[in-house]
């Protein structure tokens, strides 16, 4: 089964699946780490009120 890389749409490789290369995998990871991707939630966030104890 040959699928497409979610970053560049090239065919994936077994080594980096679901990506085609380390570069595309790293680009995707960077998006997550820099909050480029977000998962929506119906709950209100209370993170602004959090105070470490």
C-alpha cells in the first residue's frame, strides 16, 4: 500500500512512514512544537489561572 506524505504529497517510504523523508517528518514535528497545529476542544481552558505550587 503506497500512501502519500501529508507534508508534500510524495509517496511515503517505509523508513519514515507516514512521511516520505526525515525532512518532512521534522517539518511536521516543528509544526506541533511551534503550536502550528491545534486540537480544538469544547472545554474552556483554565491555564491562565494556573499557579505552580
